[in-house]
């Protein structure tokens, strides 16, 4: 069976610099999940096991980063109670 829709290949650059990762992440994220360079640095420090070198892979790090960001929000809410 022939597909009616043409698949568009997305080119994903695997080895991004921190600033490029930030730009792509913020472009794809809603306002409540926007990040900053200090947040990325803190994430890298706390989740050092995810990093083998100084590259930021969007497909490998974005999901863990979002989960980490949302857990930060929960911790802030718990501390305010």
C-alpha cells in the first residue's frame, strides 16, 4: 500500500552547543518550560551522568531536561507550603 502522505525528513543536529540547545528548546517549548543558560548549567551539574562530553544532543537530553524542569517547579511549590 502506498502512503498518501509524503514523509518529511527532519534534520536534527546531534551535537549542539549549550546556546544552540537552549535556542531549540525554547523554540519548541511553552512559556512555562522556557530555560536559561544558568538552568542548563545547573542541569548539567546535577545530571552529569547524561553527559559524555560538552555536547548537547536535542533528541537525548531534551526529555530528561523537561522532566527535571518540571520537578524543579514541584519542589518550589512544596517549599512554599
